[in-house]
């Protein structure tokens, strides 16, 4: 410690003050990054929602789309209430065993691709892909046309 008149100065107090100041700046920077990222995610979701309504089909941002799962047909791999990140894909990019999302007359469905209906292929029908929900005891009754595939599951965020 150094004496300057009646005041005492601690050599370390300046360093502690700078460290606290830097820590505060880092905390503010991290908060700003989180807020900015949140705004971008919300804006992206709104954009995809508007685009889907305009084109009448799934809209992907940078090749991916978050999708909320409303049923338990894929339990326990994908639970009800999960959010999946769907990677845009067509038939050439999927294989048996992949979990895919496809469009039907009832809407979008996310099930596992389990095989190809060889009899349908021999008859020249394009609807020949067989799908099944993991929790379902039987395969899906409708055969899938390869054009109905919208993407394959890349990431699963199951609820706690």
C-alpha cells in the first residue's frame, strides 16, 4: 500500500475494478447475442409460416425446418410434444430405416421408411414405399409415392 496524504491506495483495487468491468461487458455481450439469436429464430419461424401459407407446402430455411410432433406414433424415439429438425430431402436421399416426414391427404406425417412394396413396383404403381410408426403394431395402410417425401429427421428434441 502507498500513502498519499491521508488517502490510502490499494494497488490491487484497480485490477479488480477492471476485471469486474470486463466481466460486466462480457455478460452484456452474451445477453445481446442471446437476444439477437432469439429474434432471428422467431423471425425465421414467422417467415417459414408465411411462406408455407403462400406456397401451400413446407418451407425450409437453409435446408431445415423445425416441426412439432403431435402424436405418439413414433414413441419412444420421438415422443409426443417433441420438436424435430427436419432436413429437406427427397427419395434419392433417404434409405430404409430413416425417419421421414411426408404429406398425405390428412396432412404431414412423420414415420419410419420400412421398405418398398415390390408387387406395387411390378404393377407399375409409383406409390410403393412402406412406412410405419414405431409405436404402431401394423404398417401404414397407404403406400407412399416418392414425391410425397418432404424431408428426413436430422435432430430430435424430446420433452423432458
